[in-house]
């Protein structure tokens, strides 16, 4: 059921809400299918009548071996040599007159589109006009499995509680959290082990992170297969002391949380609060906080979000990806996410553009933590759990690919892949831009999570594609020095992959001023088969990092201005 109401917690990060109920129709968007393939193998079907001896001879000549033959269609799965790419081997076999067809062994996978009936109203997750936070692509690669997110808030409607020995319920689990994973939490307001929600704010925020999804009920959550640790640090009015919040942070960090989500804040910082954040950060916890809703009330920094060394501060956007009118701006803002705007209906779905999740009735005339509806809320409180959920996707997907990420690496994945909004690069209104769930979640599988257009030039150290090299190939460079003071300097080019493993290296010695030298770097044959492409350039002048000052549209023959350069690193990644 979708209902109508308003919500105004006492903390600086407040929200408004209303809900809807009747005459809902679910619009199912089109799905785009992609076909990755199995590396190191291809499928080949030889023409009828080609003998096994001839097949063996062809395979031997090309360094391939048969690992499987279909008993139905007769196609063969071939393991290809490490020195050849799938594309090269497909071309080689396709040109052979004895071959009917050759192709990659494509992978088909589930294309996740939730069957939750109100999902079409969750414009903030995905929509045809602006894309939301690109959740439908993200769900195809990650759902938060294996990650624990601590929600420090007013509690969560995660369990059924009866009054004494009676059958009367005083708290009930939200129906759309019935399939959500929960781990033990704590109530620092009432000092017990039952962090039940008596406000409705925490339940709504939790839904954005991990609402039970694809269950034919209600709405969806960003990281629906993560585990939620409910930690109650705010009371029924939505207020909490720094001592309660700090203890909640310590509890989460000591009990296995990998992400802490805090849709709360206030204008004052404290040593107590900062110390707790520093502790959690040192324990490897990614901390996500609301930037605040006080833009029209002085726009003061909100804490804990403003402790930028430890926290990812989240601002709010509306449907058209512009800043929500209430969302704070400032030096500490890191990222933006949908927070909604209940004054407009840009989505055109007959409801004002809030963030839709399930929670219980709580207004002046009616309070019942056992009666649940679906509510539209707005606020940076609503933006924050989007980013917390994405952090869970990033950590989960990296873990599935054998990587354990630090909080700084999770932050980098989220910020470096964001959709740039406002001024180019970071700005006080949007931080690094609007979070992109798919790009962030894939960033440690496909390093930095981006595939750049070949037409994009390299400017100010930003990467470009279009310059890719097969394994074992020679990468040529020209070095031109324009500083007459350079005498007998050494310049080292180190090509590394995204794991900082050296792919190739070349050193030019006795480099002098006003000189042009040509050399090349070999991409090591010890690396996995495939092509590599440059995705980052990092230089050092007397030990200090710098960025390139001129565009380098092509890497095959770049000219690099040097000022006593003692080292420059070209970062390479596997070409996907």
C-alpha cells in the first residue's frame, strides 16, 4: 500500500514524504543485452567430411587444442594459445576453407529487471530519460553479496515484537524486508539488543540499500543481497547525541560492517565523533554520510559528513539531475545521488518526485510501527543510502574477483566513475558528480570502470582509448626535451596494469636538453593474453606528481615536454 504523509526528523538532515496507493500500472522498460565471452577459448565447427586427422593438423598448426566436442551439433571448443587473442583466433579459423564457422564462446547471463510492481516509480534507480544511477546494468554484475552495511539511524523494522506475553505486536518487520538479510545490531538509545525503528526514517533508508527485491512485492533496493546491521542511534524524534552515534560507529566497526551508512547530521563536530570515524576508517570501513538539507538555512557544513578524511559526503539531486533545492553545498561534498524533490513531478508519473520505499505510518495524528505503506521521501537522507548501496556493490564485485578494497579504493571507484555534473571535475554543488552504480561496481573488474571513446583526447592526465597494443608488441615513444638545463638525466617508462604489476619497462639514459630520442617498451609476455590500453598517465618532476600540460591524441608517437623528468608511468589495462 502507498500512503501519504510527511516526515521531519529533528536532525539537520530532514525529509518530507507522501505516498500513493491506487491504480498503479507497471511499465517494464526495454533491456539491453551484452555478450561477454569466455577468455582463452573459441568455438569452431568444421565442415562435414573434414577428417579428424585434418582437424588435428589445423589445430596443431595454430597451437589450439580441443577440450570439448558437442555430441549434438558437432562444434568443438578449442583452447587457444596464450599469445593469441580470441579475436585473432576467430579470424584465423574463419579464413580456413575447412571451417563452417568460428566464434567466441559468448556468455549469456541473467538480465536483471525487478518484478517488484512499484519499481517503475523508482526513477532514482533507473529511468529512460536520465538513467537514474544506472541500476539495471549494475544488477547484472553485483547485488551486494557478502557485504555488511550498518545503518546508523532511528532503527529498522526488521523483526516482530509482541508486548509481554500477549499476542499484541508493538513492532513488526516491514513486509518488503522479509527477504532481506539481517545481522545482529544494537540500540544505543534504549541500550538493548533490539534496534527497532520507532520513527520510520531508518526503515525507509534501509529499503533503498537492501529492500527485498524481485519478490513480486513493492519496490527494489540497490544492494538487495547485502546484509543489514541495524544500529539505533537516533530516538523517536529523529535526534541522537554524539556519544550515541560514536558508540554506534565503534560497534559497527568492531562487528564486521564493511560500510556504515549515516543519513544524519548536524552543524557541530566533536572530537568524540571524529575519533570514532577515524577508528572505523582504520578498520577498513567505508563511511557514507548525508551532506545536509540546510542550503536555504545558512548552508553550514554538516557533521559527520564534513569530516572528509573519513567520510563520503552525499548531496541530493532530483529527477533532471540538478541539485535538489535543499541540498547543502561546500568544500566537503564528494558525490551526488538522487534525493528527490517533492515540489515537482518531472518524471510525469502523476506523483511528486520523491524517493520511494516502504516504511510505517508516523505523523502527528497517526503512529503505528506495525502498519506499512510505500512512501515518497526527500532529503540527503534519501540520497545517502543510494551511495551506501553502491559501495556494497563495489566491495562485493571486487571480492568476487579476488580483490579486497580499502575505503580509499571504494571512494575512488565511486568518485572516479561518477557522471560529471555542474562545472567540469569536482565542484561544491555536485562533488565529483552523480553516482553511477554500474561504472563504480565494475571499476575493479574493468579498472576504473570506464571505456573511453577513441575520439577523446588525453587532456590534463585523463585517459583515452584507441591506443591498444597486443601482448608482446612494441610500444614506440619519442621523448623530446626542451630544457637546456637537463644533463645526463635518466627517464624510465614503466607500463603497469591496474594491479600495479609491471607489464613492461624501458629506461633512456644520458638524456640531455634540447634533444629528441626514440625508444620503445615491450609489453611483457608474462601477462595474460589480450590487448592492453593506456588508461592513466602519471609523471614525476623531482619526486612531485604532475599532469600532462598538452593534449596527446595518440599514444603511438607522443611528444612529451620534460622539465628534469626523472620518471613517468603509463598505466595500462586489459582491453575489454
